[in-house]
C-alpha cells in the first residue's frame, strides 16, 4: 500500500513526543495536570534527541524538508497546545486566560513557521547543526512550565497567576528577535540533568 509521507527511523522520536503530548492534553483536560506535565517533559526529551537521530541517516532533500515540517508541526502540539491544556487543568479560566491562550498559540505558530523558512534557507547555505536561534525556542516550554508547576508549593495560591504571566511572557519571547545559543554537545548533558531535576520536583509536588 502506498502512503503519503516519508517513513524511516529518523521520525520515530518526533512522533513519540507528539503522541505523549496528545495524551498530556487529555490528562490535563480531565483534571490530571500532573500527568500532563510529565508528558510535556517526555516530549521535551524526545525533541532534544530527534535531531541527533536524524543526522545519523543520509537523507534526500525532500526527506530533510519533510523532517523540518514534521518537527515543527509536532512541536506545536507538544509545546504550543499542551502547556495551555495544563493551565486549564490547574483551574485557569476566564477572559484573560482565553486571550492569553490565543496570543500564545499564535506566537508559537509564527515562531515555528519563521523557523521553518529560516532553517530551509540555512541548510541551502551551510551544512551541520544550527548554532544560534532567533527568539525563544518554542521547545523551551518543556522546561519553563514544568519548573513553575514543580515549584507550585512554594508559590501557594500565587502559582496560577505566575503560570498565567509565564504564558504571556513566553508568547512575547517567541516572536522577539534576539539571539540565543543552541546547546552544544557539552551543554546537552546539563540540559538533561536540569530536566531530570525538574521531573523529580514535579513528581514530588504530588499535585
């Protein structure tokens, strides 16, 4: 049977992250934001390594272009929609939250679409990995929101407000043009360690 798309091992991690995000959205909407946050952390972990897995295979130009598009589409689910679902699961609602959801999601879409265009241009000019991002990567949501959630016991009743402010802050940072270095090989173990520490904090929070 002929199927549309490109199927090889380089997209498995990306699809796993998206699947986890969908589960996290349902968990959060059903009143279990803790599991939503765990799914967000897992999606962040898969995103950290899917590019490295893809680089192990020699791909055609079409496969590379497909990879860029698929990665951003899955990122929109994992780091665009899921953090908002977690906020809803925490009890955030009302006009301000709804407006922030729209703003956050639109800024995430703009950021990801701009990245796709910029990355396609970059790959035509140079080989190898990207070294610098413009604006806050949407994937940063995998660290920012779980960290806020995990520290919720310290904030007490202020945590929903802080989460709400973070939604607006991240939205602005997504589309603000500033340079941000991409973690290199030495920085990845540090990122993993930070992720593990946040995961432990989230689980211990017991919400």
